[in-house]
C-alpha cells in the first residue's frame, strides 16, 4: 500500500531590494514603513511584484523607482531570497533579493505604499525590520556587499 504525498507549491512572483547609501563614511540601509492593507506599519525593505514579460531584476529597478523615486544606482543580485509560508493558501512564496548602491545626491520620494522611511546603520536596520528572516538577509548583505567588494558577476542591468 503506497502513500500519496502532496507538494506545497512554491511561487516566485515578486522581488525584494535592499538599498544602500554611503552617509558619513558608513553604508546605511533604507527601510520603508508600509502603508498598505497588507503588512501595515511594518518596517521592511523594498518589495513588489514581477509583471508579465519582466525579468526579476527589471522588476527590482521598476519597484525602486516607483516606491522611492531613485533611478541612479548599481544593482546586484544578492544570492539570498525572502521566503514566507502562507498557512491560509498553503504555498511558499520566494522572492530574490537584490542590493542597490544608491548614488549620493538622490533623495527618497515615497509613493503612497509607504508612510515613512529611514536610512539606518546595519545594526539599527537588523533591530528594526519586522519580518522574520529579513535580519538574516541584512547580515548576509553586510558581509558580502559592504565588508567585501561585491563580485562583478552578480551585477545586473548593464
């Protein structure tokens, strides 16, 4: 008698992006305070959906521009992923995380998805992010993109 097993589906329909900016000789992390019905008042980095025909890195550039107004940056894939299990719908959501190095002179102009933003040290950002797992992503980015020079092969969008 054989047992049948059910696979929990994995969905990758979105991206996440951590923006970094050098302020007073220290890289700071941009965190945004959500103003939407989902995750209201949660502090997180940029996230959004991938539109039909877009590559994930193209969605990252679009979401950065839509959510912050920032257009001048170097973008890398971090080789990390946000993942969340939905108990209501029984699926695992996975999103590739990108890292963007923002040019100095650009200011943040929030859209209506967010009510506030902060540029924080990695230590402050790790303590502030709300979603479990975001802290581990930030620790990895600090190690591989700030303490070390990011490898050229991870650069996207040239």
